[in-house]
C-alpha cells in the first residue's frame, strides 16, 4: 500500500472533520494560560485514549509527548501542536466562545492541538504500514513562557531523538483560506525584552538647573536608538527596536529622579541579536553619562529566530502541491518579525514551520481580524488541510528522509 498517494491524507482528514471541530471547540471554550493547561491536556489525552501511543509527560509543564512506533525501526519525525491561550477578552460572539473572562484562544492554538490530535488518530491507524517513530509534541507555554524549551530541557526529545520536525500555525489574515505558506531560512524573529533605568537628580520643575533631569536624557536615548536602527543596521539582516513604555514622574511641577524605559528587540540572526543588544546598553548608558546621569540597562532573552531548513521547506512545497495543487502554496518573500518558541525545536532538529490560511472562502483575508485580536476567528472547514500536512510530512520523511 502506498501511504504517500496524493490526496490520500486530505480525504481521510476531511472524513474526520466533525470530530476535529468538536475537539477544537471544546478547547476553545475553556482556554488556559501559560505552562500549565490541565483541562486542555485532559481533553487531548481523552481524544487519544485507546490509541497505540506511549505517553511521556512533562514534569515542569502540562505538556506531553505521544510516541507512535511503526511496524519496524526507522527514522524519527516530530510534529508539534501548542495548546495555551492569551489573556484577551473574547469578542467573536461565537456559540463556543470562551467561558473564562479574560482568556481566549486568539492565536489558534486550539486549532493547532486539535489538528495534531486528529493527525495522531489517522497515523495510529496506519502504524503497520510504516517503519520508524512519530513523536506528537503537545506543548503549553508558547505565548512567551518558553514551553518548548522546558520540554527539551527535560529530555523529552532525546529518546528517540527526532531527525526532522514540523509545525503549522494558522493565519487568519493576509493569506487566502487553505493556502500553505513557508520560506527557507529565517521565518520569524527573535524576541527579547529590553529595559533601562536612567537616574538623574530630581528637583523643582521651575529650577531645572539645580537638577539633572532624566526625562530629556531618556528622550534623547530613544531617538539615538532609532538612529542606530536606521543607520547602523543593514536591510539584508534587519532589526527592530521599539521602546513601548516610558515611565517617570509624579506631579506636573516635579522633576523626577528616574525614568524607566521598556521595549522589545527583534532580529533574524544571532549576529544581529548580539550587536543590537550591545548597542542598546552602550547608547543608553553613554548618553546618560554624557549628561551627568547614570543608567542601568538589561535584556531579558526571549525566543531565538525561527530558522527553517531548506530541505524541509522543499518538502512542504512539494507535499502542498501533491495534496492541494501548486496554487495552494505561497512562498513567503520575507520573514515576519513575530516570534515562536518552535524556534527552540528547530535549533535542535532540522525542520520547518508553515502557515495555514484560515480566512473563509470569498472573504478578503486582509480585512479579517489578525492573530492576538479579540475578534480573531478560524474557518474550520480548512483545518483538515493542516491535518493532511502533518500526516504527509511525517510519512514522507519516514519513507525517504531528506531525499
């Protein structure tokens, strides 16, 4: 039996649409935040109950790995679905909208984990047809909580170690529904939090000469940081540095002692990430020093850049064409400066993340609510395409490797 026959996976995935939608809606109605999503984990394990899977639970999160061994030893491939939600008040008006005020699946992780569970059910039914091992990684804490890193540090990806990895992320706007988008190399940016405290000498606002006012010093530092981005970074290795919060003062006629800066730093390479971090600290501290003030700068490292292996992207492109036609694949011309903790997996394992367009047919995708928006919605009719891509990627790699 040829497990890689074109359209096979789509047909099987579409047959399970009702079950897929039921699971996705149940997860959507009870969103959970952070590293511990016990109700979501319970729903996913219930969906996988009775299947020939070995479950390995994370000890520091509610995530788990479901392992499926084929009929014979062979390669190992990993498929990932995240499960946590966002602290957002839902405004979709859906019948299955969040029951928990201030928590919402506004990034599609309900769809991601439900698609992965559906793929697991399908592939379990074909375990006698393939050699090798498939690891289904159900992971919480993607939204800034480093869930993938925790699971990796626990050794959950070590035995057996995957040789290829694949993940999908829904995209509600900018992509037509059902489209698969990907690109080799940098797909998403690193995301580091930056901050600084500029300390001067407070005083009366009517007598600034008796003080060292940190407010204009902070403003000068912000402008200098933007000048660095504009004049010292190259378009071939872009970077973003946004100061999003400036906090100071208590009254209109009092010069404060301190000003706090807070922002985000985004890059697409390790080299630029290091250079920009050093520049941030240097510019803030030296400008403060030039005015007789002092400053302390800090950087809280977030996710590294998400780097797709060209071989995996070529596989995604080919499988998309086989399953849905060549027009269904979109080669992204540039990275997106958002971030993803699947980047930790791709640091360890060659692979790729791809986007799945989930705008309804006939709608203008660009007009749809984006990710992390209280009105973000998913066209559930295209979710079987995500299931099919999980199945196709896993089976193609187990059969042929990186051919």
